[in-house]
């Protein structure tokens, strides 16, 4: 399940992932982005990952397609999770052009919000 909502900061969303991520979650996230930010407005986000157990490959690929579609809008993303693979994934994404990505442990969530706003 994925929850996406506007945060108290301008052009910044809060995304919470817990359990299985479905294609329906991905469609809802894309609709939210299109509705609130269109196709050009810059966007940052804090992604809080509780657990992604059971996420299927189709949902992952659909999510990647949405990211590619909106890539030029993305500015900064903070991934908050205590899972080591998230740190590795964040490091890889950070090498891609046009976006800043950083991983934070769950205890550092306030630090993650501060980083996004800089």
C-alpha cells in the first residue's frame, strides 16, 4: 500500500509505503502528481518506507515508468528507511542527472525534512 499526500512544504509530497505496492497504488500516485503538479512544476518528496514485502515486478516496472515520465520535474527525494537495500538504491539513483537523492534512517526523519527544504 502507498499513501501520497501534500506536505506542509511547498512542492513537496509525503509518500508512505507499507506492504505490497500494487499497480493501483502507482496509478493513484501518477494521478495525484498530474492533478497537483501537472507536467512541469518542480517536485520533491519524502518517501517513508515501512516495508515493501510482497511488491510484484509489474508494480515496480509501472512505478519506474511513472518516474521516467515525470523525471524532469523531480528535484530532491529523501528516502527514510532502516533497510540497507534502500541506502544502496538511493546511492545509485543519486548518480542519475537532474535529481538529488539521500537516504536517512527512520530516527533521522526530521533531518530528512530539513535536507529537502535546503
